[in-house]
């Protein structure tokens, strides 16, 4: 599958359970891929209490991590074949607190799919559709995975 599917198709295969999701990070942070099409991905995120800061909200580093994951997957979804992305820059706006034990939607959109550099946006929304945090990122294909 790795060599046969496009980036979006492989990400969708992970979402469908047809390709193994090998990342323990995904399990640790509560991330599940829901859908992918070229330039757009959707994640479901249910952060656990182990991700909270002393104030009782999900630590901003984990919020940034899920936004980074969405941005990188959005970039990877544009490829002829899936290739993991490396983040060059990530700018995060924290708008509302993220609470453990709730399920959020994280959407990633690639707004520029260049050959060497891609720009993507990501946002976390709650069940009411309110944006809790958003990010813009520059990512590039990790050529260590080139076939």
C-alpha cells in the first residue's frame, strides 16, 4: 500500500483501519484520523487528564502538537505517495481552554502545496463549533522516507 496509494489515500486507509497506525504518540495524546482527501484531513481528539497542566486544562504544548500533526498530515495528503513532513515553523493562537475528557475535531488544510515547502492551517473546534486554537505552519517532505 505504501508505494501504491497517494498521500490522501494512505491517510484514509489508516482512518479506515486498512493500514496500521504505528504511532504510540497518537495513542498517548488521544488522536484518531477520521478522514482525508487531497489537501484536507480531519482528526478526532480526546485528550486525557495526563495531558493537563497544574491549572487543570490541557497543556499548550499538547495543543500545539495536535495542530502540528494536523498541519503535517494536510501537507502529506497532497503527495503522489505519502511522505511524513518536517515542521519548519508553527504559529499557534490559543483562543479558549481545551479540557481533558472531551472530544474535539481537528481540521488541517494545505493552502500551498509546493514541491519543497508547504503551508497548512489547522484548527481545533469543540462540539458547538467554536474554535479553541488554530495554527499556521510551514512544512516540508522528510526526504529520509523518499522511495
